[in-house]
């Protein structure tokens, strides 16, 4: 729960943007483990602490995988002032302390 509190407390003005210090809070487990260990209440606490937050992206494993691939597929100009997104996914990033979103199929001038 300490990790969850730290994760939820993160703010954009504290330099946690993806190109500097990406943050991923990965919850993994099997339902039978909670049953076996008798700690369903722990899962309820986790969901209560992380649920319903507008600034958290709740994603499946494949969604995370696909997003990382899209991020790594961005094509940058030699001078770093233009970026092309050849993927089907909008990609968010920070450059020069400014937030950007390059839409699927678009080229963005920074």
C-alpha cells in the first residue's frame, strides 16, 4: 500500500513525465491466490486506492505493449524539431518541458 500511496501522489510538476521517469504501477495476480491466502480485503484496498482516478490509464498487458511499441516507433527529424507517428496510436510525450500529443498518422512540429 505504501507504493500505491506514492504512485497516486505523483504530480506532473514533479517531473514524472514519460521521457524522463516513466511510471508504471503494475498489479498482477490470480484470483485463486487471494482465495488461498484469505486476503480478498487486500485486493479491495488496492482497487479502492487506485480506482476512479481520471489521471490514471487503466490498461491491459497488450495495451501497454502496443503503446510502448508506438512510442518507440516515432520517427524524429534529424534536428529533433519534427516527429511523425506512423502508428495507429496517439502518443504523448514531453519535449523541452512541454507536453505534446502526436496523433496517429500525424507529423508534429515542436
